[in-house]
């Protein structure tokens, strides 16, 4: 009896998640009347704006991850090692992007860095791209910081650092050879979340007027019937691919096993 | 000038002084133990030598050079930690080679040296394993090899055996000592285990509440403790109050009998220390004989530890478990022999 009830609940849950997916995929395949085809996908992939915005967002996502790791790993490391008492404050700051809407951030940026300000970042393309990058970094901070901080908790940061120092290593070597490899799985999980966020982000890119994938999705959604569903399916596959990769990375990292 | 000179070393954390006027000279190749109870400042002294903690005042000279301002990675001092602290992402061979790689040694040189070191610690075939695939004793050996591979000036070990079980602890301490002798490396070993300190060291520093109470060879520390703390902390010590009859020649009355120490003692009453193994059951030619009543019999295997009441004062002593001879029983009256030369006068 209990078993039947749990099966029923499981099926219900799966239906809740899977039915819309099936609907989405089914619709994306039915651009040609009366038959299933990849016509919508062909149209989408042939659209130069798709390729441009997609590549733009991929590059931005990778840059966000690179800069984010560069910023967060040393920060989280230093806080754990030297200033454990400020950890609650740092944590609070990194959580702010969850409560402050992106629109507030971007209006703040535009006010602070407009063409008549002391640092006119919005005045040039490079400046605007940099601003967008910083915005993405801010948005991904809650996930990135938490993931890495949790990763650091699983190793004895202080003693490993001292061991490396006594062997002659400086800070750069310690970070690159000792700390980063041991929190790599955590870094990657933060990276995949960041990738997913950046690929779908709309507000920052739209208001800074950059050709990113998010605004393109929105544009298509507003003007086309079948293509947006093809795009959503593509985005969905990318997300799942990220999660699958994350799983693989976790499973195959050689040393990341519980000590006996 | 000694190899390592520590003078007037002090360390405070906020208002608490945890190391007070610590002085020590260590000769090249010496094995020194810092021995003391938990919280007495042993680790803090070691960490100041390694450079992880900055002294509040005082000087640390290595080969005559003040190292206080040098960062830990500039001191060339090998360190072994209680928790092994092997890099989990590197294999045994990569761990051992880490220091050399940091120094920019070539890969052929690293390979040779790593091979030598693994040979030295008796694990020549485990180079490809990861730390989590090793036992605690093996991990600590690898940590030792890793610390020694870059040929440091000095080796510091902070309770390296505490996390291991008793058998491994004994075999590894012998191994550490023999490797240390083979390489002739100056070593400071922190422990709170007196047996470890007594069996391994050239000299021992007994620490108490941030102070070096006594520095001496194991037999010095054991037979001629300088302070009451050292006497009580190292080994088992009986304390007996005695009445001074003649302070100039040390004539005393203890447990109802007179004895002469032949050295001057303070007036009034003195506290005497006596090791259990210096007391014999029966006079056996010893110069002083006291009588007592057995109050406790502890069978420990090859030895039997007994306690006797000497008219208000209790002393513990040992006797061998001789086959065919019955040990004393509770309440039995016994004669105990002791040598006046073995009596330590303990000053406060
Ligand atoms: N970073 C620190 N901040 C504040 N107090 C400290 C710090 N490190 C050590 N202490 C204090 O200094 C004293 C000496 O500590 P230390 O670690 O040197 O003792 P220890 O002799 O090594 O003890 P154990 O045998 O338990 O390792 C202790 O009372 C400890 O609480
Ligand atoms: Mg300690």
C-alpha cells in the first residue's frame, strides 16, 4: 500500500517535470505540418544572429568563470586562512546578489559609469563588455563563493599551506599547486552554474545593449512560433550536458575519495 | 657558536604570554625533544622556529644568522605535522618531490632523490599511490621523506606519532631516530610522551607553562630533575617529607630512621624524591632501611608495583615477578632498602 503510494507520488512528480519537456520538444519538432522534422532547428542554426549571440554568451560565460575563479579562490582561501572572523560578513556580501535584483545593479552601473562620469565605461564597447562581465561575476558570486568555500572546508587549508611553505613554496605556488587542485570539483560545480546563469541572463545584457543569447531568446520568443522552442530545447540540452560533465568530473577525479 | 640559538624568546597571544624567556642552544646534528604537558607552549616554540608564528620578542639564530624576519619558505626547514598533511591530490612520489620541484630542480634529479628518499623510509614501491591509499604510519613516513627531500638545514616534528597506534608508534620512533642519525640532521621533536622523549633524544627540554624548566640529557632529566615539576612530570616519583637534623651534612630523619646525604640541605623539613626502582624489597646492602606495611599490590606482568605505608607517608616501588617466590601480600610488614645517594632534594 505504502509502496503504491510512493510510486504514485514519484510518477506524479515525474509527470510534472517531464510532460512540459515532452510538449516543448514535440512542438519544436512540428514546424512542418503533418510530420516531425528538425526544420525549426535548421532555421535557428542557420540564423547568423543565433551563432553570434550564442558565441558571445559562451565567451562571456568562460570569461566570467575565469575571472570569478581568479577572484574567489584566493579570497576564500585567504579568509579561511588569515581572517576567519570576517567569513560571516563575506558570506553576507556574496549573498547580496540574490536579494538585489539585476535591474538595480545595472541601473547603478549605468548611473556610475555613464559617459559623463569619472569612469565612462559605457562610452566604449570594451568598457561595456567589461561592465557586463563584472555584472555576471556579481550574479554568479553566491554560487561560486559557496561552492569554493565548501570545497575548502573539506581540506585542512592551514596545515597544507604550512606544509607547502616549509617546502619553499610561495603564495602563487600554494594556490596553483595545492589549493586549486584540491577544490577543483567545487570550482567546476560553481563554474557550471555560472555558465548556465550567463547563457540565460537577460536583464544586464539587454539594458547594457549587448548582443547576448538571453535577449536573442526573448526576441525570438516574442516574434516566432516554433523557433523559441527549438532554442529552449538547445538551452536545456546544454544545461544537462553541464550537469553530466560535472557528475563525470566528480566521479573520475582520482584522489577525491574519502580517506580510509 | 651553536647551530641554533634561541635567546629570550617570548610569545604572547593578546594578553596571555604563552612562551616566556625561552633559551636554547642546539648543536649541529643534535636531536632535541621539547617535552611538556598540553598547552605549555611546545608547538608555539616550534612554529616560531619554522616561521609560522612571529615572536613577540627575542632572537632565533641559525648558523649565527637571525631568521626572525625570514618567511617560512625562505628558511629551508623541514617540518612534519601530527596530521601528516600530505597533499591529497599528489602521489607519494609527487609529494616527496614537491620541495625539489618548487626549488626548480630538474626532473631527472627529482626522480633520483625521490627514489633515494622512498628507499630510506622503506617504501620503495609505493611512489605511485595516493595518500588516501596508505596507512597512517606509511603516510607519516612519506611526510618525513617529503620534509627531508630538499635537504633542509633542520627538521622540526610536532607530535608526529600521536595519531598512530602504540605498536607503529614505537617502531616509527626508532626509525625516525636512525634516519636522523644517518643523515646527521639537527632535529627538534615535540612530544608530550616522556617515554618517546627519553628514548629518542640527545637532550630534552622540559617545558611548563611557557618556561623551559630544565634542559639536559635523558639521564640528567630522569635522575637529577632540577625542579619539582620536572621531577613529577618525568617518570614516577615518590615524595617523602623528612626532618632535617643537621643541615650542613644533610643528616635527616625520614620515616623514623636516620640517614645522611653528605651534602648540605636547607633547614627545617625537606621534600625528598625517590624513584620506585631505587627502592628494594629487603635491605639488600642498601645504606638505609625503613619498615612499612604493604597497602597495594598491582600485578603488571613481569613486574609488580607495590605501595607501602611508612607511618603516614606512602611510597611506590617495584619488584620483579620472580617465579617460585610469592609477592608480598596486603598488610604484610616489610623492610625496604634505599640508598641515601638516590634521594633527591626537591626545591620548590
Ligand atoms: N593562535 C593562537 N591564539 C591564541 N592562543 C593560542 C594560539 N596558539 C596557541 N595558543 C595558546 O598558547 C598556549 C600554548 O599552545 P601550544 O599549542 O604551543 O601548546 P602545546 O604545548 O603545543 O600543547 P599540545 O601538547 O596540546 O599541542 C595554549 O594555551 C594555547 O591556547
Ligand atoms: Mg602542540
